């Protein structure tokens, strides 16, 4: 399983419709999503676990899917970062 961050934007006019869609998608979505709406940035973010990019896409509630950006996340170790740095120097 990999972790994916899903980022979905909407307009202020779509706010209610988007929130309704996420509420209908289930408690998991409402509990785990974070929203910028109250700060004037109409974007939602949620981190999910999925086996593939396609599965992560399918997890996005359909009304939001067309505007969603899905990115697989990687956690780096200090050793990996040092390896990148030594590669860049050579
Ligand atoms: Zn909003």
C-alpha cells in the first residue's frame, strides 16, 4: 500500500455541492479531509492508502474526481537524501 494525497479545488459557488458530495461519500472522507474554504482557498486535501494510482483515483468521490489531483507520496530517509546529494555532485 502506498499513501496518496488527493487535492481537489472548487469554486466558492461549488462549495456547498462539494461538501454535500464528500458527506455522502462517507464518514471517512469527512473525518479525514481538510479544507481551505474558511481561509478563502477552496481546496480540499485528504491522504488515503491505495495499491495503485488507478485505485487512488477510484477512491475519489465521483462529483469531485474530475477536478482532483492524485499524487503518490514518498517519505525520504536521511540516507536517501545524502545519496541524492552525492549523485548531484558527481
Ligand atoms: Zn469551498
